[in-house]
C-alpha cells in the first residue's frame, strides 16, 4: 500500500531517516520493518509550538517499495516548418511559460522583449544602484525574466485552482532550479540562481525552433484589413513581426503599453492595487519573534531566516505585508529617471543581516478619482507616478529614498538619525506623513501598532520605513473574454499575466501564460 502521511518531528530528528520511519510506524501503529519506502512530498516549519519543529508530508510504501523517482526533464520537440506563429510580448514568467507551452502544443513562439538578455541586464543594474540613474528599458523591472528575476524568485502561491502549480515548479527544476522547490512549502529560487535558469528556458525555446528578440520595444499592433484581428506587432525601430496570435505579457510597469493599447482602441479598466513603503528590520529581530528565541540567542542552523505575513482591514482598506524578503535587500525599482520606487530581493541563501517587506495599503479605483478626468482608465498609473516623483524629490535625487524610523513615524517626527540599511543608493530623513496620501499614512500608523502585537518589535526602535513601494500590481486590467481569453476588442489578442491584471506573482503569471497559449492553440 502506498499513501501520503503527515508527521511532526523536532528539527534535528526531521533530517534522520530512522526517526522518520519510526514516526511513520507509530502514526500507522505498525512495525517500522513494514515501512519499505519514504519520499518527501512537502515540508514546512511549524513555529506555533516550542520547540520549533518540522511538519513533513511523506509518500510512504507499506509492505511494498515506492516506484523509482523520475526527475523533471527538459525536452521540447522541434516545431514544424509550417507551424502557426504566436507573438509573445514580454519575457517574464507569463511570456516564458506561454512560449514553452506553445512548443508543447506545436506552435512557434516568437518572444519580443523590450529589454536585454539576462546576462547583459545585470550590468544595467549598476547605474541605478551606484550612480543614481535608470537605464529605462533595462533595469529591475524590464528585461529577460521580468521583474521577478531580481526580486528573490518567490514561488509560494495560493493560486492552486488556476492550473498545474507543480508543473510550473517542475519546469523550473528541469531548467536548473534546486529540486527542493518541489517540496518546500514556501519555495524560492533566489535572485542569484534565476538568471541561469532563465537562460536555460531561452535555450529550450531556441533549440526547438522558437525565436527571441531582445531590445525590441513594441509600439503598435498589426491588424487585419478590417481592423478586427491582430496580425502581429510593430517595434520602435520600425520592424514588423507577424503572427497568427499575440499574447501580451508585458508586466505591471510597462505604462507605455497601456497608452499604446488606448490608441489602438483596446479598452482598459481600473482595478485595485496597493501602495506604501518598505519596512526593514534586523533579521535577528524577526528570527527571535518567530522562533521564540531568547534575547541574543542565535537562530539554529537547521532553521531558515524567518519570514512573516501580516494582514488586516482598516476602514474598508486592506493593510498588509507584501513580498517579504528574509535575509534580503531593498533595491531601487524605478523605470524612469524622475521617480523613486523601492522593492525587495534576496539571494538563495537569504543570509543578509536585514529583513524587509512591503508594508502597503489597498488603493481602490475611487481613490484615484482626482486623476480620472485627465487620465481616464489610467488614473491609477497617474496616482502612482505622482507619488513616485514626489518620493524622488523627498529623497534628494540620485535614487536616494526618504526614510523614517517607525517610532518617529508614529508621532509625526522627522528622524534625527537613521539606522543602517540594505538600500544601496542611500536614504534621507523625511516625514512620510507629508509624502503619503493621508488615508494611506493613517491606516499604516494603525496597522503598525496592530502588527506590533502580532510580531514583537515590528514597530520598535529598530524598525525603518523607506518610501515608496508603488508597484505591487497593475492599477489597470485589460479585459478579456472568460472563455476564449481574447480581448473583446481585437481577435487573437490575449492579455496575459500581471500587466493585464490576471496574476499576482511568478507562479500565477506562469500559469496564466500557459492558459493563454492553450487558448490561442484552441483557436488556431
């Protein structure tokens, strides 16, 4: 008999096969000799009790061995010479997984990316980090791999009803990700490992006969003679790239794409998003609070850097942590030179002495009504942009960010000193109440006090706020038909992923990319 079973074990014992076998036997009330095979399915830290332990889900063979494990493989058959062409705009997770799914369905993917390949893109992060200016088509948001490439590679998702999450994980492993992402309850790849994985995914596309075009910013759509069907895209250098379908997977920061779609007659809608700041603590503070450690007690080697998820609702608006990066860094994520935007990232080892998270408040469409008369469906983008340019002025230029100790924010006082930070361009003292919209700042203030009761030290002396976090998701949705996933205004145009308003992270974007490829195949 083969079955799945959940067990709890102390940290040290959880690593030993004999301890696992004994716990399985005790749970099933059988002899350990009958347990002929065990394979880890999922593991997570259970810090609700003392001492902290691990929860393991095991595939167990009782009186029979388990079938041999077959690791995920990377193989895509070559596309036929007459295969239908699907133009995919953007090479983030939505675009890459759409391309790979196209190969599986016998379609030829043609990926069009405004930025550079991931290796060249690395060099364009140095100007924004060290010299205070943005390479506007190649930065933390734009380029091969998308915004998630240099933002930790967090794969945890609750989008389990949207499609085969495990197939997404297995695709990453087949292209070089650590197999542990298949069993970790909160998997992440790490910004140091993602570039090679993305290069391997590109190689799969090219080896099977797909195309990838870098530094090709899309500025228009090609249409049929009657204007009802998309026939490809036009790029900034005047090139035309023809296709039988177009999957638009441009991410949440490609604001020029929304303006282009408006000009092309494709309807857009406003949607909720969230803005706020990054909150940074010493990682040791988060470890102590989450793992019940005594003051000064180091985190056990068997435990990863601790994380947290905090959420509440205050006067009709969500207040929550976002994209928490244990052992991570705060990075500049602006896409234009007159703005400051902050985001978080961490490497695979998560060994920075800092922990950071977005600390944000929901913005509903009606909260951006002041910008509605001039900007219409793009009022949320105008709201973001106004806050980002104000943040740049408050920081003093050169990508420096305005910052304030939490204890000073709570009493509306500019901080006289600021603690060490992982934000490389630098920080400047500022009263963030004077920068953030009143409704957001006041809810943040209440949220800090509430979250401090849930996580000891969250609003303490060592907590630092750095502004502003504005790119949590797109303020715009590109409508599509629920059955065919096509734009209602243009046949064979498939809005996809975060930029279209249908995803909220690497995995959900990847799943949406697969769905759009399948929808295109069904109509070709």
